[in-house]
C-alpha cells in the first residue's frame, strides 16, 4: 500500500498568521517544526496501519518547508517547485492507493484560519460547477480522476467541516479551532501528533485504488479583488469574463482544469503590485 501525503502549511498545528507560513521569517522557522511533526505523525500512523510506502509531497509556497532530517526514515519526500500536478503531484503514476491532505485550510472568501485558494488574497472566491471550492475540494477531484480516495484531512475545525463535503469517509483531525482568520485555539504538537497518528492508522484501512472518476466537464469560476487581475487572466486561452472581476472557463477533465487554474494564478501573480495587489 502506497500513501501520498499532500502537505500544506496553513492548517498545521500552531499556525495562525502570515509570518508563520512565510519562508525566511523567525516565526516560520519555529512553525516548520510543528508542520513537520504533523506530517511525521501521519507517516507513522499510515505505517502502523499497514502502508509499505509513504511519499510526502510538499505543497506550501516554495515547497521547501518540511525538515527532512526529522521524518521517519521509511518516508520519502518530494520537495521543491514546478510539478505538473502541483499539490497532488505523484498521484498520476498509478501506484498510489490513498491520499492524505495534511495542514489544509478553507477556501478563498470563507471563514477559516488563513483561508485562501492558491493566492493569499487576490482571489475572493473560486467555484467549481457552481459550488464554492477550497484547495481540498479541487485536489479531491483531481485525485478522484486517478481513482484514488482522500483518506485523511487535517487542519482547523472548519477545514474538517469543509472536507465532510468532498471526502465524507475520510478521517479528519482538527489541530486547532478557528476564532478568526488570524486566531485559533491551538492544541500542542504532542497532542495533535497523537491524534493524527491514530487517525492515519484508521485511514490506512480506507486506502483502495478504484476506477477513475469521470465527473467532467468542469466549469471553474473565479472572482478577484481587483478588475485588472480578472482582465489579465483572460490571456489564458479559454478563460472568459463572466461578471464584475470574474472569469470562467470549462475543461473536459479536472487534470486540465487544475492546470489552467495554475496558469491563471501564475499570470495573475505577475500582475500584482505590493500593498495594492
Ligand atoms: Zn494552501
């Protein structure tokens, strides 16, 4: 049994504000140890539950946050940027039986600690076939296309609630309870590691590769906080204006949809100014 862990940082233990997840800051240095603790707890739990292989895919920012030297030696880690499936890179090779979303968070424009979808602030909402979409929901659709279930989700309590919608059977662990976008009641790394390890052990029993899902076509709609950003995103072929500061496109598969989304967010990032966005 092979498990892929997609590891994001905003939903990690103890993380509540931007400096916690911004590479290079002293806060990030401290929080990356707690992030590593969450991920390693998931690794240990999956191994307890019978996994023979665990691959961790770093999915936050520059994708260089986890401390490799603190991970269980049976795990492997994919680190660094520029991967064709980004946050769920590795699922496409046909050998993954289950995916875990560790350190995930809620989507742009919704409640939740450090809520956003790919871009920290410029996107005020993302919808997939009319339903508001978080990174978890989008990536769950991507992995489903490869026949792989999401078996574990960790993050704040609202992330776990969000995951009930896209992965009802998955085990969930709330490592903190949302108070505001930048505040949470946090549990200690020792406590959350025990909770994550126990949940991952149970989640291993849910890992079973099946038939690829055929859910398309997929219409993605995005709303930005400024008109120049929706305008610039229409340089991506197929992306059309759909309302004030909104654009839309339709893809036949989620694989194409997530790659077009990546193209849009990359172009939009290049059009943003510091402070004013
Ligand atoms: Zn994220």
